[in-house]
């Protein structure tokens, strides 16, 4: 099993900060001051929704890279699987915040399953699923906290 590259680990963990801040500002509203300095959309449920949409689209794009390593029907399948989450997440932008967060949780879980399939087929690096699991285990509860707001 290969080690997660340091840069991927650090940047992946840094990418959790907006999720953690969004969840914290839901649980402890007095911490929302920093986000409100920019706009009301930079805190709480709005932050979780907006940032979740951005990151889910980003992660769906990674599947395109896995597809580029495949051939034939397998490549076609993974190209399609990279586009479907982006279209799905686009629809979440038009939903009310709570339904949107539920859809995002489902999207992150589905994307994790797609990543696992890519890893089983040798399209993802050996360390990929350890990083994805580590990050998803934080992202999903943060989004769930937003649902409870």
C-alpha cells in the first residue's frame, strides 16, 4: 500500500476547513463573525451548500482523469460517471438548503462508490481510497450538521 503523498494529504485536509467552519458556525452561531465579514453566504448552511457544490463538482472531475486511464467500454463508463455527479450537483444549487445538503451527502457517497470502483479497476492511485475515506468521513457529518440547523 503506497503512502498518501504529503501534498495531497495537506491540501485535502486544508479543503476540509470550509466544511468544518460551516458546521461550527451552525453549531455555535457566535463563530459566524468571520464569514459575515465577507457576506452572509460565507457561513453556516449557505457555506456548506455552496462549498459542497464546488467540491463535489471538483471531485467528479477527478473521475474524468480515471476514465482517461481506461480503454473501451470501461473508459466510456467512467467518462459518463464523471459527468453525472456534476449534473446532479448542478440541480442541488436550485434546491432549498436542507434538501440540497441531503442531495450533496448522497452525491459524496455515490462519488465514493465510483472512486472505489475506479480503484478496484486500477485506475486510481493505491493511496486514493484512504485519502477519500478520510475526507468523506469529515465532509458527510459536516453536511449533516447543516441539515439539522
